[in-house]
């Protein structure tokens, strides 16, 4: 079979032409991974795959079939999506509609149709022995065999496990979407089995925090009598069992309009939290939540999201909400996506949007210098070329965003869309409906619903790789900050200015590994 090998840092498409590369060349740090894409033709017969190492090794090889996903509209230059290609042609990869290989399905579960497109991933343990390993991927079409040579160099550089990593990460989780996408009853045994698989996927992507659902209000004869935290408690117990380092309590309140002052609790959108009754209802909620946390011994692994995206118009009220929370749950860190710099004392983990951070960077840097914890997040707004994991932006954006995090010395990353797709056809319309418009392709989800759990994606792998890169970059910064920043700037200089070429990112990563091997891991350990 004719085939070609491609980096894991660039998109492949069903109509991509072949290149001249026929060998798989990988380099992986210990405790990390490396991958490659393989593009062939439509198999002429029944297809089988086998991978064989030439040496004794515990390196793990995983094989996925790449599945095409339809991008129905392009990312707009300012907000959401557009069908006017002239508004976006300067920064998108292709004119919509088009198909791109994004979803990753275990080979044995994949539909046997269409052009052969594979993703091969080598995972290394932290205890892996540095050196060069060789093997071959064997493709069998009936009686015909095609052997693809592989060489993987394991660097002495070490990516720490999620349990001890520097980078914090939180991806919001859609508990209702899990039930609808897999057609199971929310809260059933099948539901929780699937949920465990989704937590495993988040941990594999190096998420350190798992978002729990908020408590549900209980009414009797129209009167609020309490809150049911059974879903949150079950989710937290499963998340901890599956390796989650931190839990995050679900959001409690929100504003109606971005420029108004008041916040309203989830269960009563006509009751301000600054009223006496608003306080009493929050007291009821937080008292019960504190009991759940103590009963499960979560005091040292719990964080709390209060109200998403506080603005300059309501940051004072947010501080009031934070003060109420701290009265009943002292010591639990507060984390939220923010659109203001005026929350001092009301928040513990600041998460400004990438463009918000750059717009008010001097103020945020003052907070960082004072010791405040500063993360960042990306989402559908602003649109345009700014780094986000949209499927019509270069795949480098999904990975290089963590290089910018290292350049700005930010310590965590948040994204709202792990599995929030609410459209009718995730496979052919990747742009998710939202308030009468469409979100950029993939903004709402980075996994796909598979037969028995979540399917990862090339964007998932890019985010995982970027998180690994971040750990290595911060190690290098601690030893050689100027040299490391120079390497980063070969990839990106701001959230809007970054390479769209996977080869540039791959070469910079090679330079990073070489720097670590010479300055940090000089004895190979």
C-alpha cells in the first residue's frame, strides 16, 4: 500500500496528498508521549495491524484510526462563525465546509471504510531508560504486508506525573450531555461507568481539577427547603478514585447581563445574592456543601467555582459572594474565569482570558509578582486568529497555547468545552449551536462520544502534548530562562502571533529537549 508519514502537529484531511516521508521518527521525554499520523489509500481487502519492537522495552504503542469530522462554518474574524470566507481567509486553514481528521477511534472499533488514516502514539513511563528504540508497524491487506519502520528516541528529560506537575488544568464537564450523547439515564450505573471513563480521559489529558455539578435545590410547596448534593458527591468520589488530584465545586451564581452589578443564585434567577433572603439561601447551600466536603475528607483537595466570568461592573458583588463563601468554607481556594483585575481577596486562582491577560498584562503581572496564582483560559470570544482549539485554525494553536503560558509564567489553563456539544450531528457539523449562532468548530468539545466512552481527538493529543511541553519549559526556565524564552519565541510571541507550521514547533521542541539534556539532565537522570 502506498502511504506517507506526517507529524502530529499538523492537520490531515481526506484529500491530503502524499509526501515523501515513509519512516516514523519520534522523540519522547520520559513520562510523556510522541505521535505520528499515517495516511494511506482505501484498503483493497480486510485490514490488520500489528506493531513489533526490535528490542525488549516497556514503551507502549497505541494505534487509532483517524475519523473525519465536518467543519460546517469558519471561525469569524471577530465573533463566533461566518460563511464569508473573505472575513477569515487570512488565518483559517481551509474554506468551510470541509472535513478534517480529528477524532481518534481505537483501530479495532473503527468503521472499516474510507481512506486509511492512522494515528500512532508511543507513551513512555517515567522510569523509561533513555536511548533509541526501533520497531515496525505491519499493515496487512489480506495476504499483502506493508512494513513501516519506526525509530523512537527516549530523552532523559522527565515529564512529572499529574500528581506532582506544575501546570494546573480544568476543563468543564457537561453532566447532562454525557447522558444525551450516550443515550443513558443520568445517574444510572451505566451513566457512572461512562463518567469514570471521561474522568480517565481528563486525567490522561493532564487535567488536575475535575468540575463537579452544583447542588440541586429541593422545594416543598414552592418553598426552598434544602439542597441535594448526591450527584456532586458521587462524581467526586469517582473522580478521586480515577486519579483526580483536585475537585472543583460547581458554579453557584451568575449575572443576568455582563454590565449589571447583581449576582443571582442558580436556583432563583429573581433573587439577588446581596439581599437578606439571597444570603440565607446561600447559607443553606454552603452549610450543606461544607458537610459533604468534611464527610468525604475533601478539605485538602477541593476548590470552588463561584460565578463564571466576573466583570468590572460586578466585581464588587463578586467579592461579597466570595466573603459569604469563605464564612462557611474557609480555606477552600476559589477559582474562576475572570474579566477584571479588581478581585483581590475575593479569588485565589485568577483565570483571565488570553486576550484579557494581554490587554491588562501590567496589572496582572503586579498580582503575579505579589504571589497571586494566575492561570488563563481560551474560548470562542474573541474569534479570529487568537489561539483556541478550533478545527479550522492551525493545529499548532492547540499546543502552542501552553508555550505562551510558560512565556508569561502562568501556572494553569482552563477551557469550558470538554464534552459540551449540543447539536444534532457532532460528526458533520462541528460548530455547536449557541444562543442563535454557532461556536467555532470544536470549541464546545475536545472528545467525541464513542461506543463505550469518550474518543480523544488530535486536538486532545495536542493539548496533552502542550501540557507536557509546559512542564519541560518550566524546568528549563528555572535553569536557563533567557535561552528557554528564545526557544519559545521561535514558536509564539503572543496569543495572536504563533507559527502555523508543525515542523517549526517540532524543531523548537527538539531544541528544548537538547537544552534540558545539557543543562538539567546532564547525568541522564
